[in-house]
């Protein structure tokens, strides 16, 4: 699932919960999605590290992937 599809899926899962005043469950879902995304990033970093790519190249590859992610609005880094 691409990032946009995933975000849309999460939005629809939590929108109904928030409207039904089940905000704690909605927050749990969002926290779970964040943990899942962090897990995927760490696995990708591991794959790059063991692939034989040298340190600076791993960092560069991770930076390139980070730049491809969808970031929330309100400013840039």
C-alpha cells in the first residue's frame, strides 16, 4: 500500500470513531500506525546496512527515501 492509500485508510478508520466519541481508540490506531511505520523504517535501514553499502552511502540512501515520504504541511526542514 502506498503512503497515500495508507493515510486514507487510517483516516476512514478513525473518522467514524472520532464522530462517535471514541477518541481513545482513534488515538490507539494512530499510535499503532506510527509504530508500524517506524518498524518498517528500521527494517529498511537494516537491509541497507547488511547489503554491503558503505556507511555514507547507507545514510544517503536513507535520506533519499526520507525525502520521498509524505510530510505533514506547515513548514519544511
